[in-house]
C-alpha cells in the first residue's frame, strides 16, 4: 500500500470492536493482516495471506497506475 501510495482505510479487529464484529460477521476470522475486496457487484472476498494481499494490490492497482502515467 505504501509503495504504491494507495489510500486504503485500515482497521484493526484486535483493537476496534466494530472492526472485530465486521471481520467475524463477514470474513469469519480475526487474523491480521487481512484485506476485504469488494467487487463491482458488491460481493466481498476476504484475503488473509500477506503474499496474496500483496499480489492482489500489485495486480489490481498497477494497471491504474500505468494508465495514469
């Protein structure tokens, strides 16, 4: 996120009750790091592995960054 200057809202389910409730209700897990991905239809996918999160962010936002150049 930092490397690509992404503005992503961060929440820690271990420190914030609302984030904890959302994580359990939607993702079913309190593991961090995690990334909630919302698709164009509003569907949600939760990713918990650091390498998967990094790969998703690089793939998803690399295209947008190239288009902006």
